[in-house]
């Protein structure tokens, strides 16, 4: 028997409702495999910030680093200035633990309703860069509040940073349907865009079995809505990836189903798994949040830690549950969690 040491950050809003359901499913999937899940709860988010003014201390970081993985709900709160928790907590974790791969799969499963009339077979994987781009905080403002105010957010792109995420994307494409799409805007963002393009050409030469194409991010919004089935692996920078994956979530049946992994493939730091959605203050505390995105993030966590069998069980359970949804009527967070635990236990 073995032990999985999991750091748990429920965070804010519906994060506190969906994470407990994800944990129940995780335990149900691993118990039959003889793996014990040992959780350490971390009090991080709006509550702690209000009480202490702290977002994420060095001590929190070193304690988190002692775990095999991190499960996170969501952060962000209307009572906390925008950016304080998003940057000071979530991005600090992604940057500090060098989560350079932000993995966000979309698979439209039978029975799930999508806003697209004829979606076809949708199964693509967005590999979003997680540690660079306009997210790094390389900016500032001058003459704030005056008519002459200046504000900058300069996108950071390094050859090493682009290469490592592009290589990861090619490896994924080689193991899937052999198609990779670079999304950028190199007709305007010529400095970063041409670096990304060159790196894709160079790394692509090592993957002759993978065909490469390119879409500007604006046109990508058209293609994703008109013909999402044509995509296999999509690789893009941090900000474009953020935008593309909310649209991907909608295509795949709603943001309540969209899962993600913030991965450090080297294993130097624990990877972190979280739903794509946020803290959803509009529905928080009402048992209305769909925990499925968190449960599918748990499946990514299981895959990452080498538990392929339990991961597949979780995905099969979700798929079976989704297939029944249309006939079941409205269910709350806990009821969906109950159903998923039962379905995993059955398998
Ligand atoms: P959001 O994802 O929280 O909500 C967008 C919409 O989707 C809302 O209508 C919400 O009710 C709905 N929704 C989200 N998750 C759902 C679920 N599981 N089931 C059913 N409906 C769901 O995005 P937002 O409103 O732009 O942001 C709210 C806060 O969350 C902000 O503070 C933002 O910064 C933060 N945020 C955090 C993360 C994260 O922690 N990873 C991600 C996105 C936004
Ligand atoms: C996401 C969120 C985050 C992002 C925010 C809250 C920092 O939107 O996980 O998609 O932009 O990456
Ligand atoms: Mn986002």
C-alpha cells in the first residue's frame, strides 16, 4: 500500500463546495487500489487575507512543496481588491512551482448539451503556457489617476520557456492524433509571435509524425465555434490560452465541466489541479455549483501521479453521469458528488 500526500486549497466561493466532492471521488477511486489519501488543508484565500493581510507566505510555499500534488478550488472574492488573490495567491503558486504547462482538455461527451448546432467529435487539448506572457507582472503605471496616466503590461517570452512548453505539446500530439495548432497573433505581435513560430518549426522537425498548423487568435474564435472537431493539440501563450479555454469550456458543455492541470513535468515541484472556473460568487453557498470540473481535474491529478486505472474510472463515471443528466432534472453540488462517488465505487 502507498500514500498520496495531497495539499488541499479550497479557496473562495464555490471552491469550498466543489473541492470536498472532488476529494470524495479521489478517495473512492484510490481506495480499491490500496492507496491512502493523506490531505493537508491550507487556509488560503479571502478569509485569511481579511484576518491577517497574508495571501501566500514563504512558509506556506515550503509546506506545500512537501506534497505530491495540490488540489485547488478557486480564488477571488468581491470583498478583496481585484488581483490581490489572483496574482498574490494563484499566480504565485503557478510561477513559484514553475507550472509551465497548463493543461486544459475539452471532450464533448454524448448526452451533453453544447451551444453548437453540429459540433462533431470534439476532443482537443489546450497546452497553455503557464509562467510567462503578459501574466508575469512586467509592467507598471505612471501618473496614476491623472489625464496623462500610462500603464504597461509587457509580455515576457523566453526561448527556454517557449521551447519547453512547445516540446510538451508536440509530445502530447504524437501520443494523440498527430496534429498541433499554434495559436498566436504574429501578424501584430511580431516579437513574441516570431519566437513562438520559430520554436514550433524547430521542435516540429523532431516530430515528423505530427502535422502543424497555425491560427491567429482572433480567427481561432471562428474556427472553434464553426469546426472544433478539427483540433487535436493547441499550444499557445498564457493570455491567449486563458481566453481560448473559456470558449473551449462553453463548447464542451459548460464551464462547470472544464478541468485543468498546472503541471511541472520535471517533478521538481508539486503540480496543481483545479477547475478552469472561478469562485462564482453569484452562485456560492447555494449548492448550485457543478463539481464535475473538479472531479475531472482529479482525474488529471491521478494521471499525473501514474494512477492511470483510477483516472480512467473517474472519467468513465463522469461520462456515465453526463449521459444520464438530461433525464435527471436539476441536482445540487452534493447530489452530483454522491452520484459520482457511487459510479466510481461500482467500477
Ligand atoms: P467564474 O468562473 O467564477 O464564473 C463565471 C460564470 O460561470 C458565473 O455565472 C458562474 O456562476 C458560472 N460557473 C462557474 N463555475 C461554475 C460551476 N462549477 N457550476 C456552475 N456554474 C459555474 O468567473 P468570474 O465570475 O469571471 O470570476 C469570479 C471570481 O473568480 C473573480 O474573483 C475571478 O478573479 C476569480 N477566478 C478565479 C479562478 C481560479 O481560481 N482559477 C478562475 C477564474 C476566475
Ligand atoms: C484561470 C483564471 C486565472 C487565469 C486568473 C484567476 C488568474 O482565469 O485559471 O483561467 O487567468 O489564469
Ligand atoms: Mn480563465
